[in-house]
């Protein structure tokens, strides 16, 4: 389930998030916004908590809509460490969005994580583990 974020909770849930956040700006009257919802839910499930997905009702959060200069809905914005990393809008269809989300998911799932090995069990070293 997508977390609903408002102007009041935006800083805590998005800008201060320890993981990247994909914001879905939508509106109740937007047909395409409703059509892409299943794709976004599948994306959230496949990301294994590497990217947080939140929804912002653009009509109810006018200050956020203006701050991010929305010109079309839906608009997806990826924020990492409080900064915009990607912006996706003007989708031509579900297939284009599916490919965009898959590329985004793969770019974060291929990141390398380094884990320290406890001293005494093996020589002091770092092991790299790729997330699958």
C-alpha cells in the first residue's frame, strides 16, 4: 500500500528519508493516475524496501504542487538525500512507465553494499555483496 504524504508530513517522510523516495503526484480526477496505480504497487513490491513509494494528492497539497512545478499528472519524482534525482512525466502509456520503473528498480538493486567482517573470524577485510 502506498503511503499518503501531505505538506505536513512531507519533510519527515520524503526529504529526511534514509532511503530514496519515489513520489507519485496524482489527483482523483486523473484517469491515467488511476491506471498506473497497479504498476506502482508492483514496483513497490519488487523494490524490497530499497526505494520508498509515496503518493501526494496534488489538488490537496497545492504548495507541494507549486514547489515541484507540476505541469502534468501523474508526475513521478525520485528524491534521494533530500535532492531530486529523477523526474518522470508525460507518459505515453503503461509500457513506457513499466520500462522506466524497471530501469529505476534495476539501478538501485545493482548497488553494492559493503559489510564489515567481525574481527577474529576471518582476516580483517570487507566483503562486497550485490543485491539481487
